[in-house]
């Protein structure tokens, strides 16, 4: 049942200042559909085994509950939802609450808003009789029964009536349409009421009061829906009248000469239609209709089409999926803001998701309006997201538009690298931390002015270019002391420790630069593949249209592209993870899985590069085999890294 058809009972409040002080709690009171909710719990490790995940509509952050090494994945259970899905969920929530309280859906909705969607606290207060102004509910129900036959929207002709917002007065010849709430007797002209509600919607207000300053009656969903329907019907009627005016004006502007021309044109079309065109041969038809072209001209035209290099044209073609997504998003946005009621329901849904922000996350990809809802965990040891992340696991989720991102940090997917390490790695790549490492490993500070100095020769006699101070590179003492019996090569504890620190910084720098180059090279390869293959896809679509190949038959190409992109992205982050994995001996399995994964990626990438555009469909099986091989090795790599991470093999260097 949509929110627009909520119940008939109303809620009045002598004090709209009442507001439940929400307690800080990790418990969330939302549920899936009734038939599914009982099968999903925080320790639902085996409870989902008898149900089909597709019918439940849920997904997992990892494909299996245990790796081949019997490591538990503690995978998170989630569901990709849209705002429309959440609207239906709220509708069911209100209906379920009303089945318990029997106060009417309007009253239950307002109570949920007042209690900041904490249904448990609401039921507790209701049971204990602690709901503020609950004693007025019965009186409200009586008022509604008395007013059930009184129209909310009516025309007023009494000149004594004055709208207290715009101060307009009706007359017998110019009536004024007014709106009155079902729970009070304060009429205002309908235009003022509509503007009042629109401004409230802009400010995201949920508890709306009667515009009369002394009145504390709340506007219910039923009231809102009635005035919203009135405004929508009036807009449609005005639009219809404008169209009829345009049609009549066009008909009146047609001259006698135009009528004669149209009549002659219709008569000519009728004669042509009566001709038997089937008697004309195909050869004659071609000679009559189409100009002849030589084969060279035809091939040249095809070549010109294939070599179309207009960047705007290529962008428009290759980004067709993004354009479709943008168009659909715009249409949904229009529907959500089309009427006063739809905008209010949108505000309700967004407020509910904000109140449960730990369980609802918006997709971080620009122009994507889908959300992901955390349902639970397939584990008997993990019950919250924080516990999941503490185990250095990555909650990678996929939204309804197939965008992959981390549910915890709301960044692009960085699996198998844990959130803390991914954040540290990006910091290393962006700031000047590693520049400082290089300076520490390859320079020494002048003992007099602390200016960094790099040794560019074999002589240990250094002279600071800034202050002119002469010192020894080995001991950093004055060079004037290095005569007679002075020996700076004698062991000194502090100097030896400094030398060890310098060697350590050099090793860390070499390690960082090794994995950074691999990470950066894979990132560049990913960007190059995307650029090449999307341009390649443009030509494929042309051949697909020319040869009459359906989009289903060409789907293997797009799926292979997506597999390649995801694989390169995941391989890129394995290099960042390897930087933090401990000793060299413990990395043998990870290195082996990584190398196998990298080889298969390059095979698929090379296949895309070597296959000519006209041979794509003939190489379909080869593309599918290579793509499946990449997927198999990717799953092996994920499990291998998860085994290492679960054994706490990673450390922050």
C-alpha cells in the first residue's frame, strides 16, 4: 500500500515541541520482507543454505563463507536498493506498526518521525502509557468521524472571508478555492497552502503544522495527498486548455489557399497509394531510387565511417551506457519531485536513511542515486561493521548500477587491501612522505644551518653552499679538526645508530619504489585499456548494426571488458597490499597467485589488442575462455590474500 493511501486517523499535539531524544545504539529496526527476515540473522552462517540468494535479493561481500584453507570470510550480507525500494519498506513499516497500535497509518507515521524512527522505543512508551499527548488520540478519532463528510477543498463566495496569508477576499462572481485540514477549522486559499507546503518541502521539514500561528494541529499524509492531487489535476487541466487553445488558433490561421494545397496533396498521396508497385522489378527499383556507386566509392564511404575521428562523436557513442543511466536518473528525479506528496515522501525516505546511516550508504559514484543496505553478517563472531573492518576485511559492495565500492570508507573498491592500509598507501602516494624518505636516505643536514646536502663525489670534505661551513661527511664534525691524530672512523655509538637508520630508510625506500612502480604501471595499463577498448567498442557497435547482430550476441565482449577492468584494478591493489605483508618467506603463495593472475590478465588484454574488429564474433569462445580463466585466478588470488590477512601477516610499515 503506497504512502499516498495512509489511514484515516489523525494525530494532534498540544505541544509539537515533543521530540524523542534518540539513544546512541547500533541496533537497526529495519527489516526485509516478512517472509525473508526470519532467515537472515547476525549469525546466519548456515541459515541461508536452504534459500536461494536471488529470491532473497541479498548479496555477499565474498563469494564463499570459507576459503580452501578453511579460513572464515565473515562475509557481510547486503542488499542494493533504490529510494523507491526504501519508500516501499517505509510503507510496510508503517502498516506493520499500525497493526499493533491500531491508531491509523497517519498517526503511526507521525509517531515514527517524532521518535526518529526508533520503533522499539515507541512501542515501549506506548505499552507503558508514556507517549506524550496520547490521551488526545481518541478525541482526534472522534473529530475525524464528525468531519468525515466535510470537504477539505471547497469554493468560498462569502466576501467576509479573508485568507490570512495573502489577504484575498472572494466574491459571488470570483470565488476563492480554500483548503482546510481534517483536524482543525482554519481555511486558507489553496494557492497559499500549496506554496507553504512547497517551502516546507524545500527545507526538508517532516512535521508540518497548520499555517495558523495559534494552531498546533499536524498535517497528515492524507491531507497532504489531497492537496497534492488537487494541484496535479489543476496543472493537467491548465495544460490541456493551453493545448486546445493552440490547436484552435492554428485551425483559425489556416487560409483558403493552404486548405486547397493540403487537399491536393492528400489527393496525390491517395493516387500513389493505389498504384501497384509490386510490378516494378528490383533492378528497376534500384535504378530509379538509388544512384549507382562504384565499389571503390562504396569501400571509401565505409572506410570514412569506420575512421570517424570526431572526439565528440566518439564520446557520445562510447558513453552511451552513462547517458542511459543519466537519463534514467533524471526521470526518477523528476518523478520524485513531481508533486508535493512525492517530494514529501522523498524527504521521509532520506530522513529514515540518515537516521540509520550505519546501515544505509549512498553510492559514491557521481550521478548515481542508488544505495546499499547492510542486512547482517554470515558469521558467528562478527556482528557489526567495525568488528568486520578490525579483522582487516574489505566490505566491497555493488550498487544497483553495478558500481563497486567499499561500504566502510565509501571509496572505490580497494580489495584485498584493508581500509587502514589503503588509506595509508594513498597518503604515501600523494604527500611528500616518500620525498622525506629519499632525503633521509641520500642526504645529510649541514651541522651549522641544517640545509640538506647530497654527496656527489668521493671526497668526504663537504662545504655547505648556503652558509659555507666545512665539515666531514662521515662524522659531521668541523673539517678543521681532521688533522694530526684525529680519527673520525673510530666507532661511536650514536654515529653507528644513525648509519643503521639511514640504511633502514634506504631499504624502505627501495621497497616502496618497487611496489609503487608496479601499482602505478597497472593503473596506467588500466587507463590505457579503458581508452582503447571503449573506442574499439564504438567500431564494434557499427559492425553489430551492419551485420544485424543482436546485443545479446555481443554481450560477451562487454562482459570480457568488465572482467579485464576489474582484474587490473584488483591486481593494482594487491601490490599495495604486498608492501605491507611481512617477511619474504611468507609471501611465496601470494607472489605465485599474483604472477599467475597477472599472466592471465595480459593474455586477455593481448587478445583484445590483436583481434581485428571484423573477427570479434568469430573469436567469441576464445574471449569467454580467457575471461573465465581471469575470473578463476582472481578468486584464487582473493582467497590467498585473505588467508594471509586473517593470520595478521600485514603490518603498518
